């Protein structure tokens, strides 16, 4: 027997399905289908529309057999009535709004056209939205979702026979049912088969009929936070292994970060540092522990601390603190972004001791060579004067230490020539000093303009350096001093 619904009243929404395929519908039913979101077949769209009004709808439909008829009325807040009956292997679904029964409804064509246009625009907007949107009822069951939400489900779980079962799975099951308007959190996409997808940040808007949710992609934010966390962990490990004490104060001048070396160097207890003391409290405690050189008076210390803060903020603070214990600390302050200040405390006691010892050795060596009566000077491979003694200054009337700039072998030879009688020896001496070939020591006799004789000896030193000594000058007491007791190469050959 052929079944049709066209003979039914025009104001009833009646659908005729065969194997869940729509085969016929009344005009009002067709209009209803056309206004529903495109979420699959006509059957899926109709179930998505009816599911919020009727509990366990699809389960009840699946138990209809033969010519059985089931009539259902919507929930407390629904005025719909649904009637489903089996006819020759098909299902006839009738939908009626009880609140409109017996009412004459006049429709303004222009108003209806404007509403349909607005509905089409809103539907297109939701379809193109690059975020997930869904609505749940008061029990937490999803009653509507946009195409982006449906696409996330269908990508992982193919729809059988083009049919989408309602209610659809929850992609964020950890979102609480009692979520309130303004709640916001991050959640990872949870696919129906148990796997996880991208990170989203969800927002919600609650209403008496249910809750509307929005979820935006948050992968980039989660990745950035994870990288920042790993970077902070790396910095923390690095700071923990530093031998330099580090103290960072925020823009309010409260201690925001410190490392274990700061405790070792300052003897400040962990409880005090972890209480986030102010900059002045921090330096006051250092003063009490005698880590800072003691000022003459406390008011002067406060002024000094204020000046220290200003200098660090401008990136110009650097001091060396010599403590009563004999230790020496180098303290550096420099500005950090957002108005923060960073102080570094470094124990340079070993370097200071080594430097002092080195300077002491240099001074001792200088005293020793100054005690030698012969005048001598040492030149670098480039011909620059790097060392001389007081006898040299007395002989030539020149103190290299008081001269600005570099004194070269050419400058020295001009000085020597002006005080000596002419001799071709000076050119050979200049070549000897700057020569890079293997050299042999030699000596020559020169004569001052006052008639006194000198012996000039050139000795090749390691590293291309050259020692030039002057000896044989008859002193007022009649003594004659020699620069070296070992024979020169020329004398050995003659002997």
C-alpha cells in the first residue's frame, strides 16, 4: 500500500521515513527541516532538533516495531508533542506544538523574509567559526553543536551509514556540569576512542535552559608555557650550580630570586631570603653580618645604600669589598627588564691574593734590576722598550716610566746618538733588535761626547726580545762596572 502524508492537514509537521531516509513530508515538515542546521541526513537533523525535548528519544524509537505507535510529550519546558507509528516497514513522525493549537497565526511576508535572512546569516557564521561551540542541557547532555565540533568527532569516528547518533560524544568530559558563566580553563581534546588531541581554552555562558560553551585552540599558548617552564628550570639549575651569588629584586625592590651560592657567600639564612626582604633590609642584614665594609655612621650607610641602588639601576655599580675576615668580594649591580635589579656577589679572594703576589714579585724584580749598577734596557720583538733600570735613566737622562706613549728602538737610538760620537754601530743595533732570524750576542765600543768610553752589549733573549746593556763607564770613584760576567760571542771567537 502506498503511503503518503500529503493528504494530512497543512499545519502539521509530518515526516515519512523508510530506513531513516526521508521519502515524504508535509509542507510544514519540509520548512522545519530546511531551517534545521545541516548536521547530516534529514533523520539526523530531526533527531538533533527533538533530542533536547524528549529524553532517550533514539533509544525509544529503536524499540518501535510493526504497526506500533508511540506518543510522547516534551519535558516541563517543552510544548512539543511527538507521535511515531510504524506503517508497512516505515516510520511516520508527527511533530506538533501544543502551545499553537487553535491559534490563527498571521505571518508578515517581509518580517518572515528578514527573519529567514538573519537565520541564514547566523547559520553561516556558526558554520564558518574556527572554534568549537556546543550547548548542553541542565543534565550536561549535548543538545546542539556547530560544524567544527561535529568535524572533530567525525575525523576520528567515521559515521556509519551517514547517520549521527544523538546525543553526540563529549570532547571535553572533564568540564564540570556545574560550570558557571565566566568560567575559563584549558582542556585537551578527548576523542571518543580514548586518544587525546589538541589543547583548547574553553569559556562558558550559563542560562536556566542549559550552558553554552566556546573552545579556542590553545596549542601555541600551552607550548610557549611549556618552553618557558623548561627554560626557567634550566636557568634554575644553572643558577644553583653557579659559584657567584645572585640576588634579583623586582621593581618593588623585593627579593624575587636567589641561588644557593648567595647563602654560602653571605651566611644569610634561607628563611630570611625566602621571606622576600626589601633591598634595604637585605643590605642591612649584610651589614649586620659584616659582609659589607662598616661605614662611619648608620645615616651615612643609608645614604650609601640609596646611592648603590641608583647606581645599579643605571648599570654603573661595581665595588670591591675587603672584609674583616680577609676575604674579598666583587659586587656588581645591573638593571633587568621591567625595573628589576640584579646583584652578583663573587668571591675574588684567590684572584686578589694572586694579583697582589704577582705585583709584589714585579716590584721585587724591579728593585733587583734597579740595584744593578750597569745601565740596561729590554726591547720587544717589535722594537718597543718594555723594561729598563734606574742606571739607564741616569745615564741617558730619560725616565721611560714617566714618558707617555711607546718608546721604540728608533726613539732610543736617536737619544743615544745625540749623546755619543758618530758611529755606524747604531744601524746594526737597530737591525739586531727587530731581526727575526737566529741571532748571536755581540758588543761594541762607543764614546760619549764628553770623551768617556762605553761598552754596548746586545744579548738575544727568549721570545725575540733583546737586552741592550751599557758598561765600562768610569765612575767618579774610579771603578769600572761590567754588565755581564759571561763572554760575548765575539770575544769567545777571538780567544
